[in-house]
């Protein structure tokens, strides 16, 4: 199985800041990497696929990069509504696997 | 507009089974895969398996094989997941999610509580 490791596990930032979350795969997954946002009590929301392509309707403050084993999610101009847990996911091979999540708090 | 509507919350005793459903609308049912993902309280996301309605196939994660049965009914555009031999560790919210290869739409989730 491909292990996905996210860092940090949690972070706190201020309104207007920019933050970066890292995701590392245990083996190369090309660009078969997605990012999801989940708020408490809600289903995950798809943000990015193909490592860097925004899902329709997702604001451009979210951006992704990387290929192979190392990936990043960057969120700019943080707003209170960005407070959530963010997950990476590889979908190159079954079983599909997720990172453990990064909890983002907006101060 | 794409919608995935899941069945309501369930409570089961240890050792029992539960069958969940996910009804799809707003797209051609057979042109997308449907995945099942679960989330235990306070925990992360765990992939359970996938249905390919057009390929007539279902694949489950190895740790659930022998305990999970995934089926579908094309006429009602509904997928089902039957999980047996439940334990307290199966207490979770279960989601269905649509995918081509990438996930896009998710159901609202179904809470399954396993308790004696």
C-alpha cells in the first residue's frame, strides 16, 4: 500500500496569512494526488486533483504542486472559513490511501 | 446537478450486519465509479472499496474482504454496501463518493453506531 504522510498535523495561522501543507507518498504516484477540505460534521469537499488542478468552483486562493512523492497545498489570504482539516489522497493505485490530515486553525 | 443521497443513521449490536445505500442523480450512473470511505469518530478517512457499475465489478480493501459486500441497482441508480460481523471499531460515518479516477462529489454520510 502507498503510505501518505502529511505535515504538520496541525497549524495555527492568522487572517490574511499564507500556509503550506506537505504530503509525502511512500512511493512515486506521478500526479495522482488530490486534496480535500473537511469541516466538522460535514462530508469532505474536493479541492484539487491531478496535484495542481482546481475542482470547479474552488477559489484560486487554493493551489497545489508536486509530482512523484512530494506534494504541497498552499492556501493564501486565509479567512476564518478556511478553518478545517485538510487531507491528501493518492488515487494512482488501489487501495486508495489518505494522509492523516492537517487541522488548520485561524486565529 | 449531481447528488449522492445516503440512507439514514443505523444502530447495530456487535456481530450484526448493516446495509447502507447511496442513491445517485444528476449524471449518467454507469459512467462513474462509486467509492465507499469511512471515518471513525475523531479519526481520518479510510477507503473501503469501489464499484464500477459499467464494468460490473467491485473491489474492496483487503482488510474488509470477507466482511463487505458491495452491490448496485442500475435501475434505481443506487449502490449498496453490506458490512457484516460488526464490532465497536466499525462505529463511523460512512460516505459514498463519485469518481472518474479522481473523486468529485460526496454523499452526506451515514452514521453507523455499533453498541451492545
